[in-house]
C-alpha cells in the first residue's frame, strides 16, 4: 500500500498524550488493496520516552470508530527542516489503537518514502509542519 498527507503541530505536544487535541493532519492511501480516503485528525510531536529520538504521531478516526495512527521516530539530529528519506535509522509504521483496551496493533511498516519537514524545531512550542509520502508493507490483511 501507500500513504501520503500533510501535518502541522507544535513541539512538545507528544508529552500531552492527546494527539487529537493538538495539531492537524490529513492523509489518503491504500492498505491491502482497500482505499484509505479523506483521513483527518490531529498531530503531535516531541521526544520519545527515553529522549533519544524525535517523534511524530498522526492519529485518524475511521468511520467504524477505529483509530489508526502513523508513528515516525528519527534520531534527534535528523529532526530538522528538509526531506528525511526513510531508512534503517527511521522508525515508521501504521498502527491500530483499540480505545476499549488501549492495545496497539501494527498494521504496516513504511519501508520507503520521504517525510519532508517544512518547519521543525525542538524549542517548546516550535511549529512543526510538513508532508509525507510513504510505501506501506504489510504481511497479511487484518
């Protein structure tokens, strides 16, 4: 499959653990041959739990009350304005979040593509904006 879209948020919002309440994102693509259309939701950015990486979380609600989200984490030094080509040092995945149980299930890895950061900074409240175009690789359908 494939996924592309845009996002905007501010640095430090990931720690709030409420990505639907901060920022905006939209996406479209395909997974297992099915269309993912007109996804819209929030966006959050900040340091990973161990502070070793900079991360983006882009959540979207589906019509069946499911939540899917893209997760992208990269070494702090790579989190700067410009294109970031996916590779071994970048963690990128599409996941399902079960609201009832809090369980996260991986749906697909994004093994190729680019995340372009138009604006990026790690000062609290710094504007983070960009777009992405990635390939999705899943072993089997749901």
